[in-house]
C-alpha cells in the first residue's frame, strides 16, 4: 500500500523515515512459544480488540506479506509500524502458526538496512524455489524515494521458523531506469514468482502509466538477474495504479494449485488492489505462457464494477498455495473505519481477515471463498434454531451465545417468489441500492437476515440481510451489510455495503446461506455459500462484550423460512 494521501501521515512518515530502533518488547523468547495464553476478555478500555482475528498487540498493521508454508509451519509477515498506530516506519513483522488460527510472534524479519530499502520495506511475496527453498521479493524505498524490488533469503534453511533473513548484495534487482519507462513512484508489490516450462521464473510488479494500471513482467533464470519483458503481463487503461497484484491458477474442484501450474483444465485469476478505489478486484481468464500474457475471459469486467473478493472493507490481499492441504489460501487486510484520532487513542490499527480458501465456482465466472475449516475448532456452546417461518416483522433473539465473538450459519428459504418486488434495471450499483434500502426499509421478500452486535433496545445494530427482486428474466438477490446504526458514535465511517448474489431458484425455492464471523469490531459475512463476501468494521458503544446480542429478523411482508441456524460462541485464539 502506498502512503495515505493525508499530509499529516506523510509528515509523520518523513519525520521518522530513517532506520528506527525496534521495540525490544516485540521480540518473544522462543521458549515462550509453547506456553498457552489463558483466554481472557478484552480489557474494558479495549472493546474493539478482536478475539480470533490476527492482530499485533499494538500499533499499525496493513498488508499481509509473504504468506507461505515451510516445513509444516505457516508464515505470515505483515506491514507494520513499530512506532505507532498510524502508517509509517514500515517493516516486515513476522508470526508463525501450525493451524492458521493461533500465532506466535517473532522478531521483525525485514527492516531498512541497505540503500535499496533505507526509506521503507514495503509489500512483497514469498516464492518456494527448487528444493522448496523460500525467497522473498519485496519493495524497498531508496534514498531518492524511488520504489525498487529487492530479494531476501533465509539465513538458516534448517530453521522452520525462518527467524533471520539475509538481503541480497545485488539489491535492487529491479529498478526504474531512464530508459525502461517505469514510473518510480508507481512500481511496487512483487507477486509470488512462477516457473515457466522454459525454466525461467516470472514475477509481476504493480504499476501504472498515466491512467493505465499494469502488471509489469520480469523474467529470471536464477532469481537474481531479472530482465523486464517488453510487454506487461496485462494492463487496463482507466483503472489507475495496481497495488498488490496476485496471479494464480484455479479450477472448479475445490483444491488449490501451485502458482507455477498451468494447463487446459486450469483458469487463472489476476487480482489487483485498485489504489483509486481501495478495492481488491479480480478477473478470471487464461494465461498464455508462450506469449506470456494474461487474457481475461469474455464478459469479465476490469476496474470499478468488476468482481471483488469482498464488497466491504478488504484490501491488499494475497494468496499462497498450501502444499500440505492442497488448497489456495487468501489473506486480506481489514482497515479501521474509525478516525485516526481514535486509532491513536486505542493504540492500534488494522486486523487481518480470517484466511479463506478460494476456488472457481461451477459457472467458471467467479470465485468462491470460505473461511478455513481450522477456525471451527474455536467453536463452543452451540445454539441451534430449528425450522420455522419468520413472519413479517419478526425480530427473534438468539440466546445463549457470546454474541460479540461468534460464528453464525443460517439457512433461509424464500418461497413466494411471485411476490418479489420488480427489479429496476437502473439499479446497477448494489452498494447504492443497499444504502437506499437499508434494514428499516420494508420490502416484500426481505429485508431478512441477522442483526449482529445489537444493543438491548436496538439503539445499535449491524444488519446483514438479503432482498429478493424479480428481474427481467431472472431473480435478483441483493446482499447488504448496513452499518448505519452500528454505533452511536458518529465519528466512524458507517458506509453501507452491498453486492448481488448470483443464485438461482431450485423448484421455485430460493435457498440463501449466510455465514457471519462476528468478532467485537469486525463482521465478516459470506452469502450464497461463499459467492459474496462483505466485511465491515463497527464500533458499538453499548453492544459490547456481554451486552451484545444477536437476532434474526424479517422486515418484509412475506414470510421467510429459516430452515436452520447454528450459532457458536468463539473461544479466543492465541495470538
Ligand atoms: C539452524 O536452525 C537449526 C534448527 O532450528 C538449529 O538447530 C541450528 O543451530 C541453526 N544453525 C545456526 C547456524 O544457527
Ligand atoms: C507516476 O506516479 C505518480 C504517483 O502516483 C503520479 O503522481 C504521476 O503522475 C505518475 N506519472 C505518470 C507518467 O504516470
Ligand atoms: C485512457 O483513459 C483515460 C481516462 O480514463 C483517457 O483520457 C485516455 O484517452 C485513455 N487512453 C487510451 C489510449 O485509451
Ligand atoms: C481505510 O478506512 C478509511 C476510513 O473508512 C478510508 O477512508 C480509507 O480509504 C481506507 N483505506 C483502505 C486502504 O481501505
Ligand atoms: C423494520 O421496519 C420498520 C418500519 O420501517 C422499522 O421501524 C424497523 O426499525 C425495521 N426493523 C429493523 C430491524 O430495521
């Protein structure tokens, strides 16, 4: 991620952009790693800290970096400011895990030390070279504040925790030059590299030329000497700067593939983080290895209006191939929706979303995402609601769970589809539609869904719900996450999010699955079995800790069947 445009943050960054001494308290003795941390509620002064999402004890965190599995250990690096709760002084912090749920901190892995990164160690990715040897390519900021790409390798390959990293003396390995036409302020975030059948590695780096977003392609035989290809892997005018590109193969079977795999049964995904809109947008297409270009499939939309991993707060994401469990796992940064002042006051900013597996939907036209199954081991005290009709006007409390830290899976069925309201073809933007038709706007089939992080008198709640409309020749399902009443504190960003869910009725019934991961100040919702994800950050003032409630509601004029609801309290993860 590039510096926030705010001049205050830029000023803070300039003030302290040189090498800073690192907070010794961040280093954890290796012997402490096996000591279990007793579950405890968040301190009263910190109602927004999460119980099972990844976040460091304090300070600023943004992009996930270099995720990988090495010798059975999962690694997560992340962009981190050791000095405060705002962006600046960026280094690579490092944690490891055996289950992607409980995490152990390690010392800072990569920090400014060479001319090629003296002004910051920005985002990058890990690649497992031949023999499974990890290598990290990352963006460094040089003394001229140019963006260049650097290599770091483990000091000790026998150490499964990869504590120490050594930078290549040849850094930078990729840099803007007077002749290569690269914009030195818009050249960052190298991907995991992939190996072509010609034995050469390829990597892309995000960039732009004027308004044209592009994925600049480099090739190398030895991972040290990189040659820029004549053409980018792909580019698209009008989309602006592409941050944190990601490029990987997928198939309709829910398994993952090594980044270097290609073939007639595989499709490729190109994801870019659009700097202009702060959205992670992807297309599905084909990678032509001979021409070394990526071509999105017919009908795939690039830029605004295209497919997104998440239609709420979710940015700078990155996947990796889990070779042990044969799956592709997606990490994504979830920014705060609170003011910088409150971030400084609470002493931290940023969480990572629960890792998701990603694969291709049967239609071949979009991805599916689902929280990794490991997270289910935190489930406890299951509460079940059995089959019942939610009559118009229903608000039904789900008792017996810790509603501030929960995992809820609901199965709704809409039956009287002929009663669906007509869909106006002018409603092209689902987010605008959701903000016009919030939870309090009655409809016929919907709004129905959940009120999460709700206070006793419903002064505060976040509504996650569906509406069903009758379109020209198919039904249109809208999924919304309405934050407008999420907090009595009006200094927060309470934007309502929305997306259309591509589901069809079966035998006249529309089945809609909704899974919500609720964790104090984050609500991650998965609609239509992973077809749409919406993540929201909310800061209730009353619906906190044991005062938070969970309800199911139907504010439409038609009854909706709740086939089943399973809700669990979630234990704290050890992070
Ligand atoms: C490398 O790591 C292994 C495993 O942690 C350890 O036994 C060995 O002492 C390390 N070697 C060096 C030179 O630090
Ligand atoms: C280079 O990138 C910077 C930073 O985004 C931008 O201000 C400038 O206009 C870009 N130049 C070109 C030619 O795209
Ligand atoms: C690229 O897009 C910009 C605005 O988005 C437009 O002004 C320009 O003409 C386009 N250039 C090309 C080559 O299409
Ligand atoms: C972070 O959140 C703020 C407040 O909602 C928003 O203005 C900003 O664009 C967000 N940044 C990213 C990278 O999502
Ligand atoms: C349901 O609709 C009524 C009338 O518009 C409104 O007062 C109420 O707040 C709505 N319920 C929810 C949960 O939004």
